[in-house]
């Protein structure tokens, strides 16, 4: 494919300016560059074709099944995009919220914030929710700062957060940035936290425990109530990583399980497409004990309409205005469209689809755990690796068969791991086609392992040195 610079022809233009109808002015010389910028000179059609072609050279949810585990790459209804693009929402100036004088103009927007926070709180069994954090990791950081504020207010000297070894990498990073020491709780051979090992690391210096449930092995933690009791006995708070809430939505609530604080990923579960760096939203939910510390200002409902208020012991602002407001607007539209039964079906289908894949593949690949799963299933390719075909070869071979690769080599606790999250939005036909491809690759790993080492062969580029591509970014001729 040609670079857009190669399609450039001197003098070709994509826009035509109207004739000048004001006196011509010259910029002072010191503001002018000496050489013309190196920009492609192309017509509008050239630009449209260039970027449309470019977009089709990659995998995306709108074009391909995208079974990345721990990521929820699902289809998001375009209706939510249409709602968030309404001029009355997209065109609002955020400073309208800065002075009560203007609050009359933004009652609708404040109501969206208020209602979305309340719906999320109800879904999760939390007392209050703040939409301010703008990513999952940012929600984790906010939660860890809330835990720190709680202990500071009580005069508790606690400096440690316990995190299981299966946790998403952002968990220890967020806790560390909030100033805590991180101690690992190991999981056992069944993929869930070992209660005896947890007791060994639980003591009076523990300020909080961060859990993901279902965890990143796709398994529900059976001892979650006992862990909550042990933590609370020591006045440690329990944090719930709710990035992948589609596993449990409408079925169980973190608040009922004993969690004090959590985050949601609106850009995984609630209708904002996820990936490519944003915009995201990682609202934080809290129970009774942490509500006074929430970031502010909070939207409150009064007799005369919606207003703003700072919680008494607020940790302050952690993002500008209300965070990514239009992501919240998408989530609000999605929640109302799904309704009660629709949201319950989200979890039902997410779990059913993952178990369908587990059942269809478990003789071809070894499951990491011998049990049913929640919204994602984890296999280990150690059997294939003995024949010289590693998880990465399987992932690359899938690209040639028209599927994005699942997550590989994560969770770190499973050797040669292949983690598949089909999500609730895929049909049985798509899941079957994917399983057929996976089974064909397992067969090829037995019959002709060498053939898989050359994959992918149908993509614009073959195997990249991914570390080098990340460390030495080269965007061509700019
Ligand atoms: C995606 C994810 C996160 C982090 O969310 P970001 O928005 O990418 O910061 C945290 N925990 C889990 C389990 C996740 O899947």
C-alpha cells in the first residue's frame, strides 16, 4: 500500500477556499517558517480512500471476532454513539458547570451524571458512585486513595495492600502509586486464592485487599466471603476490580459480597468501544464507609433541580469536570436500552459463550483448570509446545484464518496461556467458526508444526519484533 506522501501531487487540494473578501494581511516574519511544511498534497477522495484502506488492514470488532481475554472486546450498539453525539450533549461547554449561574442550562447533563451514578450503584450494590475517573487504572488509583483517606481519618497506621498473583497488572501499579506496599496472595492449583496463604499475609498493617472476581483465570473466588470477613476484622477494606462486570451483572453484586470500594470499566462493559487509548471511563463505587471521601463535586438532586456539592472529606478532584461525560452518556443510553432483563442476559450469554468454547476446545487444548468458567476460559498450550508449537504460533495462525488472537502469556500464573473471552455479543455461528479454526490449528500442530511457524502470511506484515516496535516508535516519513 502506498504512503499518503507517495500519492501526493504538487498543487492538488482537498479543500477550496472562498475568494478573499477582507484586506490581505501579512504575518510578521518572525512567526513564519522558512521552508514549506512537508505535507501530502491530495484530493478529498485520495484522503478518504487512503484512510479507509488503512483502517481495513487491521482487525477490529466491527470487522472481526476479537476474543481477547480480560479485555471485553465486544460489540457496542451504535445507538449509544448516536446518543452521545447529540449536539445538546456533545456541544456542551464543560465550564457551564463551573458556576451555579449556568446550572439551569445543564440540568439534563447533570441528570445523566446523577442517574448513571445511581444505576451503576444499584447494579453493584454500592452506596455511591463517582464518574470522575477516566480509565480502569485511574478508578483503581482513586479507590486506593480513598482507602488511604479512610485510614488517615481514623488514625490507622496501615501501609500494605494484598493483591492476588492472578491480578491485572494495573492493580499493583495503582496501589503503589497511591503509596502502598504490595504483598502478593498466591493462587492454588485450582486457580483461586489459597485461604491459608491469604491468612499468612493478612495482618494489622494491611489497609486493603484488591480482588478480581471472577478472577483473571475466569473463576469465581469461592472464599470471597471469608476473605471479606478476615479483612474487615483487621479494619482493612476490600477493593473489587470490576473491569469485566459483564461476567456478573444482574447476577451478583460486589456490595453484597462484602466489597467496600470498586471500579467499573464503562469502556468494556457499558457501550464504549475499548482500545486505542481512549476515551475511557472507570467510575469508582463505594459503600457507607468511603462515601464521605469521594472525589467531588458530586451531582445532587434538590427540590429545585440538580446542583453540585463537595463531599465533606473529599480527596478532591481526580479529573477535570465530570470525567469523560460522553462515555457516561453512552453508558446511560445502554443501561436504559438493556433494561433489567437485558442486563441479566448480558452475564448469562457472556458466561454461556465462554463455557461453550471451553467445552468445544477442551479435547484439543488443555484447560488450565478442570472446571466450568465464568466469562472467559484459559487454556495452556504446553501440550502443543512439546511438539514445537507455542501459544504465540497458535495466536498468529488464527490471524491467517480471519480471527484476532486471544490474549496469550497472561495470566502469568499459567504457562503458555491462551485466554479467550468471547463476550455476550457473539453468535453461535461465530463461536463455531472460531472453534473450528482453533481445532484445525491444533491438528496442524500435530501433523505439521513447521507450517505454523511462518504464520501470519495473509496480513500486511508478518511477525514483528513487538518489543522493538513499542520502544523505538517509527511513524515513517513525518
Ligand atoms: C482492563 C482491566 C483493567 C484496567 O483498565 P484500563 O481502563 O485499561 O486502565 C483493570 N483490571 C482488569 C481486570 C481489566 O480487565
